C-alpha cells in the first residue's frame, strides 16, 4: 500500500450526525432531512429530452466540450454576469464543480510552500484541494485583503456562500480583485449559487464593475447542479482568464477529464433556458420563507442567508445542542462546525426538501 493520501485529508464527521439521524428518523411522521443541499425537484423536461436525444454518442467527447456547449456557456456568462470579451478560449466544462475544486491546486502545479486561502466557515472541499496538492491550507475570516500575500498562490471566494448564504457586493469584490492582482494571486470565485439570490443580487467576479474589461487572474466556477437540478448529471464549467483556462485544458486533456456527450448536450440546452430557473427559484423561495418564519418564531436568529440554499441559524448555543434538540422534532440539520470552527454556534438548514417535508418541519417547529 503506497502512503495513504486519505490520511492528509480532513475528517468530515458525518458519522457524528448518525445518532441524531436515528433520533430524527424515529419521528412517527418520518425524518425531515435538511442537512444536505441536494436537489429534490425534477430535472426540467427539456433537459431530459436533450439528454435522451444525444443517447447515441458512440465516439469520445472532448475535454473542451462541443462548440455548441462552449457557445452556450459564453452566451450565458455574458448575459448573466455582464462579462465582456469572453470567448471559447475563456471557458471549460468540468465534471461537476466539486472535482474541480478538489483538483485545481494540483492541476495548476501548486505544492509544498504554496498557500491556498479560502473563507471560514466554508465548503470543505477548498481545504481538500489544498491538501491533495500538499499546499498549505489558509482559512480566512473577514476580508482576504488582510491576508499575508507571501506564498499565496490561490485565493478562493464563494459568493453567495455555503454555508452562510452571504453575498459579497461589488465594492468588496472590486477591492479583493485589485488586491489579488497587485500581489499576483490567482482568484478562483465559486459562484455556483449565483442564480439563488433572495435579499441581495449576487455579482460575478467577471462583472466589469468588479474586474474592468480584463479577466486577468480571475476564474469563475459555475455549476448547474443547483440552478437546473442537475447534480446527478455532473455539469459545471469555468469562465475567465484564457491563460489559466488554457493551462487547465492542457492538463485535463491528458487526464481524460471529459463530460459525457449526452450531458454536454443537456447542459447546453439547460443554459439556454431561463424559464425552469424562474420556476425552481419560486419553489425555493416559498420553502425558504416558511422555514425562516418557523425558525424565527422558535427563537432562532438567522444570520446572512441573503442568498444560496441555506439558512444559517443560531440560538447562541453550541451547534450540537441545536442539532440534538431539532433531531427530537424529527428534523436533521448540519452542525456549523462541519464548515470550520467559525461555525460552531450555528446550524445550516437547507431548504432543498420537498414542499411536503418542509410543511412537516414547519408544523413541528410551531
Ligand atoms: C460552495 C459549493 N461549491 C461547489 C459545490 C459542488 O457542486 P457540484 O459538484 O454539484 O457542482 C457545492 C455543493 O454543494 C457547494 O456548496
């Protein structure tokens, strides 16, 4: 057995949640699982049809994707983020954004002595990517412009954020981009919740008000998992600095990191359609409002949460006490310390359950 890579990785203790899951599952009306953010609503019909229509795809797909897919990505990014001058050289499909987050530091050649910064609390895979590359993981609270730039090669942003739902505004993003460019730090901006703003309008790092008319040193990461209920398809993409995208394309070509051809066809159609996004947003908005009202009435304070698929809730007690109490009502939530010590008095409540399950949770909280 070669040296175990897994030993370098953080322990992500979903096992610790098991006893609470068992308690919640014992509720006579069954568990309401709000601990994970996995879509539960149907894949849009037109996307299913596009997938099926491309079922006869005997040849190898390419890592860069079909020209039709690249056209669809360029058109969507340009229309949705206001990015100027984006062309095929600035886009790259990836097999869901998680694999990219976990592998991009190594694929860019980072290693010992290099530092990778990411927010705290945060989606745990930023740290995983740093560790897989043997780079130094550097969690930051507050603004990344306070970081020591020495050795810092890669800076992760996540707006709207998981788990807090926080949105960085234009002024904050502009200041971060200016700082990163001044210090030669590559910015990777995870924008997979961009379409899910509720009380704030999320802005991309590629918006010219943030980055000017150049994408130098910037790559935005987007996913269709949440926007289009395509988590099961594995459909995401990068957009930004052609020099970085070109390097990643070169490396990923040699590793066979390609999307299946039917998924590429489905993704292009999904990007071209906005109606299903509006419909899905309406479902989430109703669930969010119902849960927010019920949690607030029960004494919770909701912090941030102006966007994304989560309510970041606290009763100013250790997160595991909150998890325990809610589990007795048959409701499972994620403890904030899963996302870093900064979350240890919060729980993350996902509103990705069905209307029926959300109504059940609301009744139990009353
Ligand atoms: C912040 C963030 N980034 C990336 C991902 C990965 O999404 P996917 O791999 O489905 O594109 C998630 C999933 O929950 C997430 O919350």
